[in-house]
C-alpha cells in the first residue's frame, strides 16, 4: 500500500489548494499501485478491469497536465507574471 503526503496551500479566499503536479503524481501512483496489486495471482482480481481503471487515472492526470500547461501558456496566465 502506498503512502503519500500532499501539501495544502491556502488560497486567497482561505480554501486549501493542492498543487496540480502533486495531484497528477498521486493519480499516477495509485494507477501503478493498482496494476502491481493485480499482479498477484488472486483469482478475484480482474486484471483487465484494473488496467482499464488505471488507464482512466492516467488519462485524467494527462488531462490535468494539459489544462495546467494551457493555463500557464495563455496570455495573462501565471507564466506571463514571471516577467
């Protein structure tokens, strides 16, 4: 079983935020952990289902990465603030 520590950053409105790179890393780590768990010879584990679910998590992580890149690359986005 994996153990992950994720930092929380307070937003301007006081709502805690999680850095996107930590979220995507967590999703990918869970996907890998599931696939490794499915490598056991437990007959109750449907390997195809586990791989499908892990693929969904990877796709979600990829989607978050793409959205963050688009946001950072947009005119007036966070990347333009760095000067």
